[in-house]
């Protein structure tokens, strides 16, 4: 573990109260900030390679008011989890895929990409520095949040000359309700991201734009919003998760150039195809098809609907509220395919099922 003076360590102000892991209520961790012992990071100046990744005791970051990240949103992030298995081993899930997606985002946002191996090593280092914060198998996960920001100054709109990559971690439980049904509000009033914009990368601004519609949904008692495309015909995705439906032996995954290419949906696709022998397609899903409306009346609505994401895992959707009507899916109960997929995915993540795909990395 590298602990040394670096440009990154000079940015950290040690002004936060680190949470003593002994004081954590492991049965009720939820999805909220907890300050763990160490954060890590590294800086790149003028597109040069990053300095060595450095771990430092947790704190806040010192940024100029004119930082491009703060003024113009040059900021992207990732999300992945470390899971402790009953064998005591701690596993990361598909860390190289997060590295690849962050590098894609960095290119689009004119920031210095992080080489995959460096990203992977940084993630392993940060987990090992915070081992006491990894929840037991059935209590949750250690959520890992890599950030890449334009930390240099810029008054006119310009890319930052300095990029800071940093990682913090946090013990988490469920983002939604685990393997219990959630209710979702389908909106025609807001779009998440334009077609040729940055919906396909984890740009922080995508989530800022979703706060208002998300609040409307929550105020009405829904867990989240489901966005449609710019014509309000096809499903895009839920605020922080991809959308999937099951009809007979088919798993259909909502595809669009403006949704995030989720690593969880990709894993679910593979498991459904290879372990459950389902027909799996990535395609545009008309909302009418999901709900069995109009041209899809004879087909009827989806048997099961769920959303997937690192935070959301596999979250079953029991009701879709659309045009002032609640469309109940599968009697508002967790469907058999959803449950099987959840068990298989979770089993691989905690090392209880064989990892036939080489998805896990032991820290
Ligand atoms: N869509 C959005 C907008 C997200 O924020 C996420 C979460 O990362 C996902 C989909 C799912 O992606 P993944 O499965 O890679 O976590
Ligand atoms: C994740 O699932 O990792 C995400 O990034 C979603 C998040 C906005 C909580």
C-alpha cells in the first residue's frame, strides 16, 4: 500500500470525522455516506500520465472555485462493489469493465483516461485499506465510487488542464428494496439524456438533471422515474438503472444510444442466455409493449419487469404508473425469472456459484 506525499494528498483536508466501524449499525446501513478510514487518488497535469495512486486518511477535497468540474460539470464517475463471501474472501465484480467505461467517459469529456490495470490496482488498494468497512455477506457490500474530475481552473468554457482521479468507499445495503417490488412512475414530461449527448457515459450532470423528475416521483410515493425516448415511445431507463422485461422465455433489455451500457444488465443477459436458456435480445422496447397496450393488446403486458444496476442489483418492478393508471406487473410479486437471475448473480458475486466468466477478482 502506497502512502506518500503527492499532488492528490495535498488536496485532501483531514476535516471529517471518520466513522469507527464498531459503531456501524450493520443491519440498517442503507445507501448513505459513511466516512471510511482511507480515500485514494492521483492527479494528471496537462494530459501527462497520472502520478502514483496514493492512499490518505479520509477528508474533503480542496478545489479552486473556478474548477472546471464545479463550473462546467467536467466530472464523471463509476460505481462497483466489493462483496465478502462466506469463505471470508472479498471479491470485486467486473472491475475491468468499470475501468473501460470510465476510460470511454474520460475520452468523451476530454479528460486523461486511466489505464485499466492502474484502475484495477487502485480499486484493490482502496478496498484493502478499508477492510473493516466491508459488510458481512448478508448485510451488504462495500460500494466503491471512483471519480474523475476536471480539478483545474477555467473561467471560459474549456477542458481542465488538471484531472483528479479519486476513490472513496462506503458500506451499503439496498438502494431500493432488495428483492421486493418497487413502484415506478413513467414520465413523458422529462427526458434523461438527448440521443447524441452523454447519456451513455456516467457524466455527473446526467444525474443532476434527474434530481427534479426523481423528486416528483418520490413525492408521489414512487421509488423512481422511468424515462422514455425523445418521441415518448420507447423505454429508456430508470434514473440509476437499466430496464428489462420478461415475456415467456424471452428476456428483452431496453436498448438506446442514450442509456448507460450497464455492466449488470450485460451480466444478467449472459446468465439468462447460458444458465436459464432464455432468448435474450437488446432492443428498443415500446412502453405500450411493456404494458400490453394498443398494438400490443393481444400479446398482453410483460410477465416480469425489473431494473438492474450496481446499486440497484436486480430490483423487481411491481407497478408502472403511466397516464394516470397503475399497471400492475405479475401481481406485484417477484417473478420466478427475476428471482433466479438474482440468486445466480448474487451467488457469483459472493463466490457461492462458480464464476464461469472470470468476472470476479479477489482483493
Ligand atoms: N443506468 C444508469 C443511469 C446508471 O446510473 C446505472 C448505474 O450505474 C446503470 C444504468 C446500471 O449500470 P451498472 O449495471 O453498470 O451499474
Ligand atoms: C451505480 O449503480 O453504481 C450507480 O452509479 C447508480 C448511482 C447513481 C447510485
